C-alpha cells in the first residue's frame, strides 16, 4: 500500500486552490482572485487501487504583518516539515525570484518535489520553455509539470507522478473520507468566499466567519453564522443599504451550501464588530488558527 502526504505550497494567486480541487475532484478550497483567500490548511484525500494520497492546501506564502498572518504561515511551515511529497505551485506571471528564502529551503529538502507551472494557457510555448529551464536551474531535483488547473490540463499526469513517489505506508484515513474538515468548516468557508467576491479593499481581510449553530434535520440543515468585522463602518458596508448586500451574500452562500451538502439549507447571517481580532491570540485560537 502506498500512502502519504502531498503538501501544496506556493505564493498567493498562482492557483493553488484550483489545483487542489482539480486533483481531489471536489471543491474543498475556496477560490477567488484575491490574495490570502486560503487561511487554513485544508486536506483532500484521494483513494485509488493500492494507494491513498492526502493532499494539503496551505495559505499563500507571504511576509506576516499581524498575528493572523503569522498563524497562516505556521500552516505553511508545518506543511513543509511533514510532507512526503512537496507540490510547489508557481505560474507563468509571477516573478521568478519571489520568496527566495523559501526556494532555498526547498533546495535543502530530501523529499521529492513536484513543481507545477500553472496557467500555461496565458503564455506562449516559447516563453514556457524559458520558464521551465529557469526552474530546472533553481530546483534541479524537482519534477516539472506545466499545467492549467482551471482547464484541468495535465492533472492526470501530476496525479500519476505523485502516486509513483508515495512511500510504502498503510492508509491514514478511512477510504470513504475525502477531507479532514467537517461541514461547519465548509459552511464558514463558503460564506467567506462570497465576502471575498463581493466586497473590495480591506473588507475581506478584516472579516472572519464563525458558525454559531449547525443543526441537521431529515429535510434540511439549519445554519446560523456570525460575520466578524473590526469597525462599525465595515459592519455597515457588509450589511449594505436596507440589508441588500448581506442578503446577496446569504442567498449565494445558501445555494452553494445546498449544492455541497446535497440538502436544503436554512441560513441566518449576523454581523458583529470584533475590534482587533486579527491581533488577539485568544480570538484567533477560537477561530481555529494555530497560535
């Protein structure tokens, strides 16, 4: 039996979450064009004939400016430390030398590295060839795969290569399990995705979502969630005139939850001002971050 942890790391906006979802075949990580969309480490489990791969999506690599971001980077560092395989994601538009310190760390690793150059539909074959040669020089031990996670191009080849590199281990999880996260977590992430999509500037980065109530009956889930913001002005923006903005978030989140949970959802949203939550260790711990 082959089994192991394939940990996905990379800079923001290179399509890590899109790649994770394509590899697992489920939408486990939320996807937006904004940086710092992923805040937690999310595992997706793929089972096949004689193997189990535990993919792990992590926050994008960044220089922390407050305690929330410090916690996010702990997820990244943990993923590098406990990986059986590192899947490092770049794309055709990011600067080649970004986060040189992390590249130097990857060069010292003894575990296999699969390097994915994502979004190849945005470049030419000639430019792609130049990028591949640069990455061969930067990470000579890495196996390089050009890909388009959005178009699912080369996903099968990446999966086959990862399976071939897995160590001999018993399965870590039951074969019916496809993630380590519960439905409460995905409910909060779905709401946060809608906030990222519909609000600009600092609003998404000053917002956290907690699930206050999650009850299941025969016919539906009853979900009550609180959107935490840092200032009264942000609360007003989240709610919108006559509650229209919050209602839009609720409607779209409910529809996505119903698709994901495969059951009717009754969703109630509340907005609460929670000053300085990004710097408060106790609040961050309550929100599920490592302190």
